[in-house]
C-alpha cells in the first residue's frame, strides 16, 4: 500500500504530465483578449411567411389568442414580460390596440427584438411604435417593483 506522500507525488506527476497536452489544446482555442469578428457565415436565413392579420375573429377570441401567444414565447424573458402585460391590459384594450399588440408580438421574427425594444436597449422600428409599445415600455420599467419571476398562473381567467 502506498503512503499518502507517495500518492500525492504520483498524482502530481500524472497531472503535470497531462498539463502540456491540455494546455496545448486550450491555447489554440483559448481567449486571448481579442474576439475575432463574427462574419455570421454560420447562420442560415430561413424565410418566414409574412405576418397577416387574422380577420373574422371576434374580440373575445382575439383576446384569448393573444393571451396564449403572450404566454408561449420563444424565450422565457418575453413569456414572463408579455404574459404579465397581457394580464394587466388585454381586457381593456380597444380593437385598434389589440391589432397593434397582435402585430407587435407576432410579426417580428425574433423574440429578442421585442425584448430589446421593450427594455429600450434598442430603438423601436417605426412600424412598431405606437400606443401599445409605449405602454409596454412603461410596464417594463416596473416602477411599482412588482415581483415578476414567473408567468402569472391562469386562475385569473376564471374571474
């Protein structure tokens, strides 16, 4: 049986013998302080069909659909933000506001765009500017410091 000193010596020798191989692998891919320019050559542009407003839909059905679409987003941040926003405002929105909200959450192809516009990290493009975007931007500021860590539960739908 080996003593603890012998085991430590053996482990150190093995680890030191591995270190150059690992270091050699890491040095080729490691961060050196300057990030290479991203050419985005690895991205694939998948054309999506243009957004079309749903016609012939009752106001009640539109509200229910928009509530669902507010809750089921491509990213958790928007799921939480938009579902709370919808819970607060969807029932009081006019038909024009519902159309604006529908376009806002369904026309852009990237959920991050909506998030960046709502948080004012990026300027909102002109087609999405309007009363609903202003309401969403103000709501996003969370001036009342509400706790919004998860999407609201659905019990409020039964009221």
